[in-house]
C-alpha cells in the first residue's frame, strides 16, 4: 500500500468522509490493427482489434475527491511513500 501526501488542510477537512482518488496514468497500449478502405469515399483507416500489450509509463496526476462535499484537490505525486 502506498501513502500519497497532499494538501494537509484539505485532508484534515475531509478526514472520515467518503473519498476516492483519480490517478491519471500514461501507458503505452498496443492493439492488433487492420488497415481498411472506407466504402463511402475510398480513404484508408485503421480499425482497432484486440489489445496486444500494455506497459505502464508514469503517473501524470492524482486528484483526491470527497464524495460528501463534492470537492476535489490535486495531490503532489512527488510525496508518494511506499509502505
């Protein structure tokens, strides 16, 4: 389990409330594709098929949301501490 630091005032104000975190992550996802021709104008397009692979690259943002108060705070991902 990881602990993520954030604005102490926000966390203190919403301690004991129902909260959730939104983690924005950058991934490299590859799909099997098929190049096909559109019937209406003949242009080419790529049709996505099954996911072939997925590799996590980095976390790009995190937001702590309080469901009770319906407010959100961006967290500082530089303060992640592994337990």
